[in-house]
C-alpha cells in the first residue's frame, strides 16, 4: 500500500482539555490549506450508566482526506462514530457536516446528509441475497418494482471495479464473515456517500485486498470524498491515512500528521506505554499428536488432512471464503462430516457432538463472537461461566452457586483486562474488542488439550493483541495444541510453528515457519502454491 504525499501540512499544537499535548512533536491538529472541513465535532460528551464514553471530544476531518481514528478497546471510538452517525444522541457538544450544524435523530438522517458507515457488527439481512442487501433503500426500479437484474448487475460492476467480488444471488446468511464484510463495503459504495465512516473495514481482508481497498479509498478522496477510518491496524494507518486522532479513556490524547509519526508513536499514544510491535515468538517443542485429521470433506472442504501436536501452534492462512471457517466448524462439531476421520488424542470423534467434543478436551473460539461465541443478552459473568457450568463451577446438585460464578468472572476480567463496569452487565454492552477478550479468556480457562481459535485478535487494540498472543504462546508452552486461523499474516507468522494454506477448500501448501515469508504465503493464498499435489499436512506417527 503506497500512500502518495499528503497535501495537508501540519500546523499548531494539539490540546487536550486546554493543555498543550506534549506526547510527541508530531501531535498537531490537521490543517488543509484551501480545504474546508467535511466533519467537525466540538465538545462531544456521551455518558452511559457507569461509563463516560466521550469526554468533550473535538475532531476535525477535512474534505478529501483519509483520517484515522485510533484507540484501545473502550477508548470511545465507536461511541463517537455512533454519535456522528445518528445512532446515539450526545449529552453535550455540536456536529457540523460540510459547514452546516446538524442534529441527527437516526442513521437515515445522517445518510441523507451524505454520511455512510460500515459497522464492525454487520447490519445485513441474512435471509436476503447479496444484491438485495446492497441496494436496500437505494433500489434500481423498473415499472415501480425492484429491478433485480439491474441490482445484480450493479453488484457485479462494483465487485469487479473494487476487487470485492461476491455472488449477487448468494443468500447473505450462507456467507462466511469475510464475504459479509465485502457486502457491507459494497453497500456503502453503492450509495456514493460523500463522507465514508469505515469501522475495521479490512479486518477480514488479506494484505493484497486491503491494498486494493485503499486504492479505492484514495481514488474517492481524490474526487473530493472523505474517509474516517476506525482501525487497529498500524500498517494501514501509516500507509493509507493523512492524519490520525488518538483517543484514550474517552479523551483526545494526540493529533498526529501521519507522515510525521511512526507505529511506535501511535501505539504509545494509544496505550500510554511502549509496545513491542510485530514480535515473533520462539518456536514450541512439539510432543504427541493431539488432533489428527484424515481425508476430511464437508460442504466447502475437500479431502483435508492435518495434524496438531501438543506444544505446537499450527496456523491456517487463506483468503476469506476458502474453507477455513467450514473446516474449523466441522472440527468443533458444528457441521457434519461427509467423509474422512477426525481423531482427538487417539480417540475417533468424527461423529461426536459439539458437547461431547468439549468433554473430550476441545475448546473453541469461533470467528463470529456475537452469533456463535457468546450470548449477548446474558451477563458478562454468565458468559464467562459457559462451558464451566458442568465442571469447575457446578455444585454437587448440578446448580451454579452465584458466588462462584461472580468470583470466576472477576478472576477472568482481571486476568484478561476485560473492561466492564460490573460482571452483571450484559455482554452486549461490551465493545467488540472486550467481547473478544471475554471469549478468549473463557476458552483458555478450560485448559483443554486442543484449542481451535479463529481470528483471535480481530477488532482488538494493540496492547490487548500483545497480551492475547502471550496467552496463546503460554498455552502452547504448557503442553496444549493450538489450531489457529487468522486473516492477519503477521499474526500467523509471529505465532505459528507450522503454517498451512487453504485455497478453494483444500490445504494446498504447508510451510515451516522459517520458510513462510509474506510473499510466499500471499502467492499460495492466491492459488499459486508451487506444488498443490502433496500439500496436505497428513498426520505423522507419534515421535517423528
């Protein structure tokens, strides 16, 4: 991703609560000579019970720029964008869009004013097709009715133009998370918003796809559109944005011109401490085979063989939609096996239920933390108790003692840094990153011999990413086996002892970590593995 030189010079000194921001010499508010603000937020304050989410936040985004909004989970980024987009009413402060003061009572009003937002939690209709979702409320019509042919054509055109190809006739509920994200982006592009708010838009994209998306965003800003990018990915901020605003604990702590800062500087602003970036962990010491899979086939997966040993992390890389999710769901017992065998510690579990697999030593962190991994309406404490209710938390009479549930929750909240006002609040009240910490913490606490984990740090801030990586490595070093699926190549390369690549439902390449550079993996993910005939990672006898 190559960022052209910004025409936005830095000037002035950033201020926080009336004090000069001395975090870094680059901490200056953006000024664009000759360019008027597209969005201005002044003194935005938003409170929730027990939480001050935004504390007198000022934000100026100039027309024609890509402006990154960064901060740790719970820093107030999503709340601020929800206020801008009419999803929340501010308790204090004002909003201007294209120089006009506005007060949005709904997202529809914000859209009418030229704003468009892709949310981290998708806003799609699972029962409708891709085309129907993309054109919803902006439908092409023929004789007063929805012109379905035109809608499908529009999706194909946008997909081809922006490298976001999705079958327009596919039912959204049948799509993996990565393709649903593409539908959200296509929906925004279809509406042609003047100011685009993107919340973690590249969370499920490969580096090449992210590069292609930023080419699109740059072409849009070159024509006068504006992009507000909410992300945790330093690479895309450094290479794709013009300016950065950093929030911490609901306040602005830094305003940075991207060309004058660094990843370490942004990370320090976000966390208040130095953070080691792109760390590669030492390799593990593999022992006996824990998971062995032979000739596994199911819907979207074809003849897959792999093994994972105790004391080993095996990573699976691949472009979203190439069978990774279907494979892991099958291993977890959520999909039936069409052919092949699955063994866990030498025992055949091919046709065992998800409950039986958990009892035999399998823990699972799913890709979709909302619909599969947690019960959003239940409390944080109850979510953390799930799976433990039959073992460590269960009384002799099969009841869950409330004191034990609360104590268990307090321990995990502290250990994994889950930001929740109390363990009694519903899980739906947590930010996406804190919900992910809840899910990771709950599954690691089982101490199961095998952990299946998909996208462990999606939507998680820099400091928490480091903590989760440390926990996964410690889990491996304690003698457990980990099968890791991630869209982040840096994560795969930093954690995995061996790396498999999936393409069109098959394992097409297998690499030792020392041979898996980003270019090699990227080529294999695109179907260019040098030898796909012998790529399956077939189980070897114990002791090899």
